[in-house]
C-alpha cells in the first residue's frame, strides 16, 4: 500500500513552497523589471520572507527597511539598515502600539519623495496599531478576545479594527506624504480583498495611480497542490479534485461535511481552501481551529473508513500553538485513547492539540514565510 500519510505531507509542503513570500516578492519585482532606490516596510507573519525577496532583487538599491513581525518569525541575520520590531499576535498589546509608533516615526524620517515599497501579509492587524483616542488598549484587547472566542470571521474582526485605528482603513496615507508608494500583498482573507488584508493599511487608496498587487493567495496554493498531485500519479490516488467551495463556518460542521463528502464520492484526493471558526470555552486548552477540525473529523470517522484528512494552516501556527494542524485517519481516536485521553472531552475543552499530540497526528512546520489561510486535503482510497 502506498504511504499516503507521507505523500499528503509532501504535497502540502509543495503547496507552501508555491506561495512562499521570498520567491513571490522576488518574482513580482523581477517581472516589473526596474530597480530603483527605495525603502521597504514589511509587516506581517510573512514579513521576513517578503523582505528577503526584496533584498534579493533590489540589492544595493534598498536603502533602508522596517520589519515588523511576530516573535519567533525572524530567523535570518539582517543588514544594519533593517530595523526589526517584534509585536504581539493575535491579541495586540503594548508592543503593537510601539510598532505603530515606530512605523510613523520611520515614515516621518524618510527622505522626502523617495519611493516606499510596502510588503503586507496576514497578522498585520494585530502587530501594528495607532489607536483612535476613543479607544484604549484594554478595550481593543477585550473586544478582540471576545470576537475570537465567539467565532468571528477575519472580515468582522478587521472591520472592528479599522474603526478604532488611526492608520488602518487607508488612514496611513495621512502619514506618507507625496512620496511614490507601491505594495505587494500576500492574501490571508477570503476573496483577496485588500481592504481586509491587514485591515487595509493602504486601502482604500486616495488616488488611482497607486501601484499594488496580490502576489500569493489560497487559490494559488490549492492549484499548486492539485498540479503536484496530478503529476505524481504513482502516489496512489485515482483522481485529483480541486473543490470549488471555500469552506467557512464552524470547524466541527465543516469536518462532518468533509467526511460525508468523502464517504459519498469515489476514491481520490479532494482539495479545499478553508477559514473556519471555533467557539471557545472560558478556559480553552491547547489547540487551534485546524487541530479542532481534524479531531472532529477523526471522531466522525468509522474504523473501516479508508480516509485520511489533513487540516492545516499555512503560516506555521494554529491558534496559539507552534503546530500548524493535523493529519488524521480512522486509527487516530484509538491511538489517542491508548494514552488515556478522552477525545470528546478534549474537543469540548478546545484541547484538540493535547489529544492529537498523543495520537501522533500533529503537523509542525515552523514559520513558513507565507500566510494564505488554511487548506483541507481529504483522501479516500
């Protein structure tokens, strides 16, 4: 029998490589075919990888850079002209306000009329903030926490953030001046709406000649996975289907729908994009929405189901854990029970990560250099 588990992890890695920030930025700049002196502002979970792509292309034309990302996402040694700031995610704190102040100071100190290239990816909304005087940090933290716990989608959370911010929803233009600005974005939102990515630091723009481009998206990753899976027919699946539906809503409901779809359809590899939500209890355990979805799917599987399901993020983390998701099968529940864990109790406590660690089904990648929402791979053989 083919090693389906290994094959699924390999094509997941292939998909990540297709939307990796360094290569995506380099290709986008190279396509434009012009090097000119500029400054770079990179913000988000994929900020370092995106900055590396700009450094690789611009070389000596890159005069200065501001890099704002979450802790643990700076892995390279950078030149002295790069100012590195680590800030909080997914709940903003004082470091997010410090990053916001540093962003405004950086813009203020740039030479007038020199171009700025923004590199924006998911996570920006929490990492950098300048608050409206009507809001306090405590209010922002409480509101964000409540929305996350109640399963709010990213567009709803970022709409709230735009109302309380002095820089989001395009308000950052008040601090940019007359200098030329361009922007490359990695999309972490359904529909790839630039006003939602990072809560729209530069969107809506005040003029039409603003140069911007989305250089990596969930759909690009799914297409890369489908292409790799189709090319490697020797991996054992009989067909590869890129599903048209983007899966949103409650993670447990989505898990049940995926398993039912796999049961009712012919063998093959089924590929979905996703961005699910979880209703959290008062004191949630260890896990994230992809781990929650994977455990819910494992509970729904029958012992005779010839099905694997991979649910994973793309940025290298899931919730507040260092794992990005899980790959489950019909033996997952039994493996976890060997360690005296109750899978249903873990699910109800939002502690899926604890159970999936015991069953040996967690996926760990470390920071990936991208962030294009989540994917679900369902394999029936």
